[in-house]
C-alpha cells in the first residue's frame, strides 16, 4: 500500500462517491467537553462508507475481467456497496448471503441489481458456493476489507477529512470491524494530515483490534455474535489492515451497546442523521469515553445508517429524551 | 427585493451557514418515476433552513443596533435559528414562546443562549409582551418570513441548488409556510437557474399559498391547527412573499399527514436523514403526487428535522416497512 494507490483510488471515486459533510452541534460539544466533528458517512451512497471501497476495487479491474462480474460474501453494508458499484459499472454482481439475513437487506441488495445466492449457514459453506460460481463464471471476489484497492477506496474518506481540517491535531475515532476504513484513513492522514491520529472504536467484548494493537499481534474475538453492532463484528483484524494500524493507530476504544444506542438517539436529535449501531460507536466514544481522548477537538465517523426501523425506534424510546 | 441583496446575504452567510448536500437514492427515483434530488436542509445549523434567514437578518444589522439584541416570536424552528445566530454574533436574543410549547423546543432555544419569555396563549398577547420588551431594551424584531433580509438569507439555499444543477429544467418542491424560503429560492432561480421553477408544497387543508396563487390574491387558512406539519401552518402568505411567488412560482401541491409521515420513513430508510413532518411534505409530493409534476427530474427540499422522537417512531412504525 502506498499513497499513489490511494490517490489513484480517490481519482477513480471523484464524481461517483459523495463527498460527505463534517457536521457538528454545540449540544454535542457541551456533552463531550470538547469540539466534536462528525463525518456523516451514513450519507454515502448505499448508506455506508462501503461504497467507496467497492467502487475503488471494481473500477480498478481490467474491463474484460470486470465484464465477467464480481462476487462478494456479505449480509450487510459491503453487499450493498458492491451491488451498487457493480450496477453503475454495468457489470454483474453475485452476492452470497445467509438465508436468514434480514429480508430488507436481501431486498436492497437485489434492488441494486445484484443476483443474491442464499445459503444455509448451518449446512453449507459460502466459500464453496462462491468459489464454484466464481470459477464457473469467471467472477472476481471483492473482499470486505483485506484488499489493497478496498483499503485505498476507504482512504478517500480520510483525505476529505484532511482537506476539511488542515493543520489540525485531533484523535479521529473510527468504527472498526476488519479495519478497512480505519487503516485507509490512517494512511491518508499519514500523508495529508499528520496531526490526525485514527483510533479504532469497537463494541465492548468484541475489541479484537484494540487487543491486537495492545499485544502488537493479531488477537481474535471469541465470538462474532452477541452485540447489536452487527456491521462491525468481525473475527479478527485483517492481515493487511493490522500492520498499518499497528504502525499508525492510537489505542482502541470500546463502548457498550447501550452507549451506541444513546449515540444513535443523539445523532437523530442533534445532527438529524440516521446511524446504525455499529456506525454509532465512534460518536458514542467521543461522547461517553471523553476521558480517554486527548485534545480540544475530536473527530468521529458515523460509518453507516442501515438500521432496522424497529431497532431505531427502540433507541429513540430509550434515549430520545435523554 | 433585488438580486444584489440576495448576493450580499449569500456573502454574509459564507462560512457560517452550512452548504447542505443534494442527495438521491435509486429507490426514490423508482418510486417517483423520475430522478429525485433532495436538498438536505435538515442538516443546516439548528436543524432547519431558518438559520439562514436569521443569520442574514442579524448580520445585516448595524453593530450598535445588534448589540442591543433581537426579538422573535416563535415556538419552533425560527426561534432556534434566531437564538443560535444571535449567540454566535454575541448579541442578546429574547424569544417569546407560548408556555405550552414543547418542552424540548423551549430547552433547545435556551440551550442556544436565548432568554425565553413564556406567555399564556389564552390570556396574553405575544405582540404586547414583545413590544414592551423591545421598546424597553431597544430590541430589533426578526420576523419569521415577511422581511427582505430573511427572504434574502433563505435565497442562499436556492443559489446552492442552482450551482449544483446548472442548465437543468425541473420543478423544485418547497415546504411552504409563510413563503420565506419559497420566495427566496424563486428569486435565486430567476437570476441563476431560469430552468428551475419553485412549487410551494403544503398540507391538505392548509393550502393558503396554493389557493392564493390560484386566485391571484392572498387567501387565508381557516385554522392553523389540525395537522402534524406544525412548522408550516401559517395563517396566510406574506405581503412580501406572495407577490414574488405570484410572479414566479408554479402551482402549489398538497399532501396528507400520512403521506408526510410516509416520506419521513422513506427519508430515514433511503437517505439516512431525519425529517420533521412539515419538512417532509415536499419529498412526499415528489413521491406521491408524481402525476402533477412535469419533467424527468424533480428537486425537493427537506426543510427541517426538528421532530419529537415519539412522533418519528410512530412514522417508522406505520411506514418503516413500506
């Protein structure tokens, strides 16, 4: 990974990904005890930053290869990002999804023109199904995070923040699953805004990245279910993303599911944004882990907004008046 | 009102108001049968476009006059816009609000540093209370819409759209109360984007502007209560705003409260935006009054997002899966 790959991805994304705004509210500043700047990546196409990496990877393919189609495994935001980026490129997309994935996510992925292949988590292997389809049709796999072109695409989110905040020194809290967004942003900041330091933010009990950074080597989560922050529950840091973060990231932060829901309600009330639980953990840390953060400004990314209406209503019921 | 006043307001707003994004979703395009572009003015400071007009009016005051303070009557978005614009200017703001206004709106207005004076709607006159305070302290009244500097400020929203959509021909649907935003945008388009035509959008039964445009003279609403679209229930078009719209606007559109709530749920699901009912009527018309709209592109403004969590949850419950 070098900065030229990141700049090339930024150029491929120009005019296709949205430049998302950096928002703020004096009420959030007061709550956090410092200035809070929120990168509204939930406003990205398909409702999450994943569109950036998917577009970067698909646009980097040789036209002949791309024309045969792409493949992804995902039940969530990566599925939608790949489906939409492929649709705009006019190439086929096959998304292998668990049959018990939320009906809405399956419908959305189909709505973006992808062929959805369902599998039974208990009896079947998605890699076997995907591998067979890939070799039969010549599809190219687009991994969710551990891929140079995906990381380079996510880096564009960091370049935008660097452009918006020249000469700023601040911690930048990033909702972290496999580390694609966090590592891409870290590389962007290294080159464009050395005063900005990424800090991965995870749900309590699923802090594989925080523990890996502390240990200096990859540590795994013992489980990938049991938090409402489904979008960022990954088994372990990636082989590409971890070394980048080990070199560039500050210590990880964690928040509880209730704090993530509280942050969702505050994003609703103070920013008029819809955040999903996994997309709200960085804002939650900015607000509720203030003593672990240094400096008079903190930046945080709301990384996605694809949340079930019932769960969102639950967050408003619990924390809407808080 | 001339275009120089509008350009001067735009210049005063530069670096203070947010340039809000123009968003879209292929799912909304499909529903509407044409391309739908959404101006996300709910992301403006204080959660509505009202900050633009308030900033414009307050920044245009002589410094000596401004230092004595400003006054507004409002229980809603204008109150917050004036309070915040005054706070940043470092001048006092007195907001006269009904004692039965929602506690959250009173708290927010106070949170922006304003002095809130409560009055009893049944027994007291807000004009009497406000007038006495104004003459005693030398406060300047900032009206909600019928004021050249307020209209010039709202026009900046139209200039941004004109810059984003050069050489486009389209109807631009605007949530319309007294007509400050709609008339300001109409003047901006007249000069900068003659292919764009504003069309005021109102709740069924509160279509004073639509009826006035049809009659060619001001018609009043028989009531200003009875719709959930509280932000845009005004007694009649303004004496300044109506002649502008009579000259420049296309026919008005109306939607039901249920359609406004449905549009709120779709803004949540497809755009990740929080819209209040009165702020969602233009999107509702774009989606559900498609046969009254011409052209292959429609623009609509989500004008505000200051909605009670319980009402928002109700909209999600009713239309979140639709």
